[in-house]
C-alpha cells in the first residue's frame, strides 16, 4: 500500500481539518525494568523450557502504526492501525 507523505485530515487540537505529515512508528526496545519483563526474565532463568507456548494460528501480517503530525500546531496523534503486507510512504 502506498500512502502520501502529507494528508489532509482532522486535528483534535485545532478542531478542524488541516494538513498532517504522515510518519511510520517503529517499535522501540522493550525496557528491562518493566514488571512484565522482570517476571519473564525470572521465569526464563534456571532449568525449564520457554515459559509460554507460541501462538499456533499466528497472523500473516503485522499492523502498521502511523503518527499524524499537524503542520499548523505541530501536535501529533495516532492513526488507527491496519494490516497490510507492504507499506510505503511516497512523495505526492
């Protein structure tokens, strides 16, 4: 799927339709200090296998996360994620 770099859509801060810059959000490294990650490391250490079974019916695609940054107020908000195999942002 191809998406233009700039898109005219509603800005919740300005409360009107303005031009937004479309940015793709990348997943950042998980923090080792979070409670879930600490528990995962604790269970993983020592004897025994992997703490949980991997999903058998895994999804064929990942959801694309997009960030829309308003050109007038410079505030950004998330766009609802959608599944797509190929995604690229093109100059329009």
